[in-house]
C-alpha cells in the first residue's frame, strides 16, 4: 500500500547564500535572507505567498521569530525544530506533513550561520557551553571527542584503518575540485590526512569538517500546486527520523547509529531500497560519519564501511557517488550542514550540478546528523513521483 505522504510534496526551489568567509559586516540573518530570496526566485514563487516557515539558526533560540521578522513573513504554520545538523532534513519531513494537511501552501526552510566570521569578531560572546553532565570530569572537547570515540571503537571492533578514514576526506576533496563554490579545492592525499596535526585520536585536522560561513534555503509546495513553473519539481518520496541519545556516553552502541531506523522509515515510505538510489549526500562532520551511515542505511554490511570506501568507490568515477559537492569536509560547514546535503541532492536530481553532475540521476538520498551521532534524519528525493 502506497504511503499517503509519498510524492505528495515537492521541492521547487533551492539556493545558497554567499559561502566561505563573508566578512564582519554580515550576520546569520543576512545570509538567511539572501538564500531565501534565491530559493524563491529559483521556484518562481513570490515571498508574499509563503505561509510556512521552518528554521534553525545558530545562536538564536527563537529563530523562527527572528527570521519571520527579518523577512516580513507572518506564517500560518511555523516549526523551529532544532536537533542539530539534521534539523533541515527533519524540516522537509515536517513541511511535507504540513503541506499535505493544508496547514500551509508554500513552505520555506532556511538556515544561516557566520561561524567562521564570528570566531574573529572582537568581543564576541561565545555560544553557551554544554550543560554539565556525567562526561564533564573527563574534560571532553566536543564535538570532536565524541566522534573520535566512535571512530576508535569502529577501528577496534571491525579493523577499520586510518587509511580508510582518510579515503573519505580524499574522496570529498576530489568532488570539491569539481565545485567552484567549494571552500577547499587544493589537492589532498591519504598521506596528507595521516600526517596532519592530531586533534583527537584517531582524527587529524583533515578528518574534521570545515568551519565556514553560509546559508541555505529550500521552497516546498504540494505536488499538485504551482505546476506551471519553469523548473521540474523534485518529489519527496520518503522521510524518516530517529534519535537515540544526547551525550555520547549514552549512545547505546558506538558503532551503530539511529540512521538504521531513520533509513528504514524513509525507504519504507518511498517503496525503494538502497539499490534504487543513484547518489548519496551524507552528513560528513568527520570521516567516520559516511562509513557509519553507509552501513546503517543499508549500502553495506555493518563493519564493512571502511573497506567499502576504498579505491575511490565514493569519489568521482566511483561506483557510488557520495557527497558530490565536496561535503562538510571540503565544500562548506557553517556549524550545521544538513540543508546543503538537501540542496546538492536536488541539484543532482535536476541535472544542475555542472562539472560534478552524475549521469542519469533519478533518485537521491540526503541524510542529516545532529549532536554527537545523536539525531538522524533521512530523505529520499526523485525526479519522478
């Protein structure tokens, strides 16, 4: 039986703001506004028609109020779900539900952050520290400590190697070299990754995502609305959400994420299997992430992710294209990356990715991760309903 939400909503427009390092005269809401304007233009929809607003903006606890005020939008449906970098993939799911229910007609999902520039602002107020918990006596440096712990456990349990982790970073850089918007495009080798400064065993600096500025936006409608627009819609075939913990010390199994559940739910809704997916956009805050997600989403067996990525398998020309924009490791990572995974998935499905376009793409999977492998959200997109 076909799921009622399958293909009921579509993505009609996407855009990024200025990326990289935007300078001291720009702030997160500026980047939100730029991205939203671009996405609405891409969709061919006026701002006055927007009545659904979905946001998560770094450092702003009530970001929907800030964004609504800044853009001059008074929505009939609003959602400020904040579960880390997966929030925006969650917003796609929630927007599809709201659109199908008639709670709104045009939904905008938006994000902006000046994380890189903020670090250089004089007299800046740092983000609030983590709440005290049972991990505090160990003096962790989050988030890198938690992800390094998961990587070390995967290496111990399954024999995953440092070279295999490095392969993820090298593959991302090879994609970034095809993307003129990517922050890092210089050549990168496995030896470069291994010989970089160690930040948390087993990670070096090149196993860790970028810290950049950037914003993004997505415009969604019901599939049966705005059918006269110039660009073909991208259908949301499936979506699934799951989370299992907040603190890394409470993660039930350091080598298995709740992407297993979010992926199962998304594939079930879409009526597809991993074999049906043409390109993957996986949240790569650290090199261990894509390895874990390839396993948990069903593209390889548990423990085989390291071997799976060897030999350029996920790089340009490889059997399974992963993170075709360069990912959070080489393209852009302003603190939360999920919206950029979605934007790249849409562009690949539309055939708009330029030199990095994968031939014959019909389906794409975008997967978001938040916290310390805490929240996982999967969305499956397609050119066909």
